[in-house]
């Protein structure tokens, strides 16, 4: 019961947030009743791609989306752009899971560096979050690109608990890309992992 009360209070607070681009959801779905099933896992049906010139967000690398996830560019000159900064990275694209039934986003952050290691870039990104802890890094590949990946936790004041996060980084001739999956809480985060894995597995240099 305490969990559902906290979740309901958190979603209400997020709904009232002015900075919807930096919150987890502008109109969150109601808290699940005790015994209710977990949120549906997102469909892996093709939902287009993002990253290439002419797509919703131009990024150093492109990747595929699951159906109903909606990408939106975060303009560098917008009033909120100054708040969408984490270490040397600026949020360039926010991909909303709400139309697919989840509370959370895939967020693409970009940096100007076109050299260095993905691991160093990722450590810089995570290190800029003062609530981050329990980070576990590994070298991997994101589609055709060398990458680093991290699983870690951040502390949510609204829920008064820690929640899981995933992020990966690639370094390209057009700059560095960090792809981050958050979520309202760990339950939502895990429900959205198939979307993150699809993006990771399909990543390639943007055209």
C-alpha cells in the first residue's frame, strides 16, 4: 500500500511539473492497484528511426524505435536548453514512451568530442549526476559501433527510493552520443528495456 501511495503522489507531482522536458512525464498514468499486472512490454514492431538528417532529431548516430515511441528534438536555443545539460553533454532528443503505455523516456545526449573512448565519455556523463551510485561499466558494441554501457542507480526524492538506469556511449566523427533510459521507477524502467535494446542493437553512424 505504501508503494502505491508513494507512486500516486510521485505521478501527481510530475504532472504538475513545469519542466515537462526534464521530468519523467507530463500526464502520468494512475498508480496500479494492488495486485494489478505490470505495465505491458513495448512492442518491438518497427517504429521508424531517428538520428539521420531529416529525421525528428539529427544525431551523431541513428537507431531504430519501437512502435508508438515519439521522438522530439530539444532545441539548443529553447528556454529549457540550459537545464538539459549533464556534464559536457546536452540533451538533443527526447523519445517519449507515453503513447506506448509507459512512463519514461529514451534520451539522446550529445557532446562535441570526436575522439576519446566511449567509457570515458560515459563516466563523465554519470559522474555529473550527484544522485548516481552503484555504477557497473562494460565495453560492448552498439550495432556496428564500439561502445561502453553502464547500469546504475539514481535516487528519486519523489519516490524516496533508488531506481535503475541504463546508458551507453559511442564516439563518432560527428561527436559523442550518450543514449540514456530512465523511467519513473525501476518497474517502469525494466518494462522499457526492449526499446533500449532495440536502439542499441540497431545503432549506426548517422547519414
